[in-house]
C-alpha cells in the first residue's frame, strides 16, 4: 500500500488543481484508493467514505462537486444514499455517478432513466472510462 500512497502523492504534485472535490462512497477501501489514484492525477481532491452511512454523512459535511456511489454496500445501500441525497435541499443538485458491479442492463435503465443518476459506470472499469464519465458529468475536458 505504501507504493500506492507514494504514487498518489507524486500524482498530486504534478496534477493541475481543478479545485473539484469528489466523494467516493464504496465498501472496498482498495477501490477508493484506485479512484483516488485515477482522479488525483487530474487534480481532483478525492474523499473516500467506507459504506453508505459514512458516505451520506461525508456528503452532508463537505457538499462535494460530485459523488461516485457504489450500490451494493452492507450497512446502507447506494440507492438509499441516493434517495436521501435527493430528498435534501442542500444535496439534491450534487451530481451522482453510480459505480457498481451490477452490470445488468435493467440496473442501468433503472439508474439512468428511473432514478435519474447522472451516469452509470460498471466495474471493472478502465481509468479512461471513469475520467470520461466524470468529465462529461462535470462538463470539463479531462482528455
């Protein structure tokens, strides 16, 4: 893990500062570290939250520019986090990208068209796929 942390800090030193904060709500710390590495290289500040309850509290505290949300978490699933965000006047306009292993087309349809999440990325994903989704949702070119 030390090598990953070193790579992340080196990436931050050379990355442009976009001034954008992203909260990654995920029950696997390794996935948070991976997302931090990918987005950190592009100048994002990534705040990881392990699990839905911690994630919702983190979003309430820092009101980020974007939320990356896993759906399948043991304490509070991603849909519950999403519904609580959309019910809160201070959080409802924060864009949400669902990042999940639920790759069934029905899940994607539910997410994008019924729940109206801003984008849907299935695991495993490549770094470019994640960057394209984040750039599209935030309206910035990360190419």
